[in-house]
């Protein structure tokens, strides 16, 4: 297992360099052979958790590895490093050559620190490394890997928990609903820019409808005039990558285009009990080619949405913390421009959510993002996409222990766009499967499948519950197989009592048998004694009659 940490290195006269790294260790205390490795690869989860570091440049450590092996006279150390400090115009290789003396100084310092550690006289199996980093897990964890997702959601929750100021700006959406806005200055992308909050309520729009309006980034350019293009990328850690081309709302003098590329991670969650949705987006590393017509990269430190049920509708709390990273930003009124962008977005979102609600009520042409369910309920690893919904629904025996259900890819089988027009039949199979699993569902979860799903959003909500039930079944299966919770060795007696007598009965029988033997022996002895006595009496009577 591994842990993450951040390190800030002084690089005067240049800006400081920050490394956000993973650390892994491996050790054999018998042979005294140890490995320690560090890397910034796949560190998006750490980037979301790390606090802002003003002025520091994000650096990369593709690999820093150490092998420490015992020798008769001490320890043999092998070190390998591949850093990239991003010191343009110097190449990383040239910079490394120039800083070779620093590596030598570090090696001497490490040796001195090791000698100080040796003087403490610790046992050879004692270490400062937490035990969980050296111990292998006894069984594979069936839960999905969602560290990045949880980091994004925690980042949003932390900002939503901030107390709003007493003073705020009042505005209205185009449809007339009141809009409340407030902001504070916060660091983003190396500069202090406004971090905006906005709140409004929508009548006759359910939280699930607002969530689906927001999560479908590929459809958003059709209703958000500030979003020009979108492409979806890979999934990692329970989150989805999103690449967008935005119009920040201003143009610097001499610039060929005002447009900016934004690379982000997108994560979502839903509390079935309270019916509250949380959606979070935050900037990621560049992962694809920039769009044509881009004028550079912007940083979206946070775009978050909390959607909750309100009186006859829903309430929305939004956050926007965007740095367009334009050279002329200090010469434009970005506070006003960003506030206008947020107000304009709130109005467009309101119109889109109401449109989806009308489509749903009229049962006409409702489509949802195919990946929306997987964001709400990330699926466990190693799913089998060849298993069908019908096979899981009709699995024999206890369905929660069946291989069909445990291997099922819930987002795959519930992608209604692949159902070839046979929506009702698939909805019935889903309802049948949930019915067989109802014993393991909460009352709130049962309410989502009390009736047949009528549209794609109903399927999505029931899919969340199905994913939760599958995870519970997987955890129970691992507990049975790995921790002796039943289902270990087969019953060799075929579920029948084995033959034989209990120990008390056996002792009783032995005692009775011994008593009987003793009684029979005593009776035999008495009989023999009487017979011999009779013979002696007979001989005594007969002896005078015998002639001399």
C-alpha cells in the first residue's frame, strides 16, 4: 500500500518547486533488503487534496527509487532519480547536470542521518514506516477505486461549509426566480481571483432533473453560450476527465482569440435518503490536444453544485472559481465579468432543467448522459460485460450470492441507449432483480423500485440502488471466503448427524457393562462354591459306609 505527501523545495533565484508524490515501500527483515520509491505519476488525487501554494511551480518526479541492502560492513545503497523541475528554457537533463553537486550533498546528508539513526540502537525489525505500508492485504478489496472522486467531493464540501457573509448581491434569473450571489478572493492558478457562490430555487423541477442537466457536459454547449466545445476522456479513481473550450467573456489587446482550454476531473454523489446531489469539477493536468482556436489554458480550481429538494421543486447552491490566466486579467474587471458569467449560467441552467422536466412529464424524447450513473455509483473492478440483466434476474438460488449478480456490470446493462427500443422489457427485468434483493435494501432504497421504471432517470435512480446492493453482496462474499464467515470447508456429512455415541452415553454403557460382568462373575463364583460344598457334604456322609 502507498501514502502521499507534498514537499516544497527552494530553487532560488527561481520560484520554489512543489512535488506531490506517492511513496511505496517493500522490505525483507530476514535478509535486510529494502526498497523505497517515490513518484508524482497519477497524482491527481493528491493535487485535489493539497492546499494552494502561491508562486510555487508544480514539478514532476517520475521516479526516485532506493535499494538498501545489508553488507558485512554496513549498507549498500543504490539510488535512481528522474526529476523534471520545469525550468524553461533549460532542458531537464541540462539542469540535472548543473545541479549534480546538490545530489552529492543530499547523499552525504542522507548518510549522516542514517548514522544518527544507527546510534539509537533500534532492533533490526523496527521502522518508522506504518505497519499497513508493509503488510499485504489478506484478500482483494472488492470496492471500486475512488480516491480521486472522494477528494473532489471533499473539496466541494469544504467550500460549501463556509459560512456565507451577511452582505450579498441580489439578482433574478430570466424566469423571475431570485438569485443570491456572494464572493471572496482566493488563490487559483497562481493568482488571487474571486470565488463565487450563487443560490436559487426552481419550482416543479426535481433534483434528479437538475443533476442530469448539469452532468451531461457534451450536451451543455447547446444551452450554455460560454461553453464552446467539450470532449470526454478516460475514467480514473471514480472520476471522469472533461476537456472544454470556454469563452471567458473578454479579449486581451492583440490576442487572436479569447478562448481558453480547460482540463478537469468530474465527480458526483447522491444521498438517496435526503435526495441531495453533489457535483464537483476541478482542473486536471493536460491530457489531450488543445482545441483549434484556443488561446491558452485556464484553471478551474472549483466548479461545484449542491442540489437539494425544496418546496415543490429544488434548491441549487453553485460555486465557481475560475482563473482564465490571461496576461491582461489585471486590466479588466474580472470580478464583474465572472459574476455576469455565473448569473448567465444560472439562467441557462434553469431553462435547461425546466426543459428536461417537461420532456419527462410528457414522456417525449428524454435522453440522459450514459456516464451519469457510473459517476454516482462507480462500479467495482473486473466486471463481466457479457452477463445480461436477465441472467442476473433469473439466477437460481440466493441471487445475492450468484456469480451472475456479483459479476454484473450495472452501468453497462442499464445503458438504455443500447436497449434497441425494448425499454419496458428491460425495466421489468430490473424490477424483478431488485425485488429479489429487496430483503437487503433500506426502506428509502425500496421506495425507488416500488414500481416499474418509466424513463431513463428512473432507471438511473434504480441503478444507484442496484449498485449499492451489489457492493454489499461483494463485501459479504469476501467476508465469507477470507474471514471464515461460513462457506469454508464442505459438509462431509451431507447435512446429517454423524454416527456414533456421545461420551456420557458411552461411559454409562461401560459402567453398566462392568457391573453386569461383576454380577455374572459373582453369580458364577457362588454357583461353583455351592457345587463344591455339596460335593464335600456328599463325600462326608458316604465315607463310613466304605469298607476298610
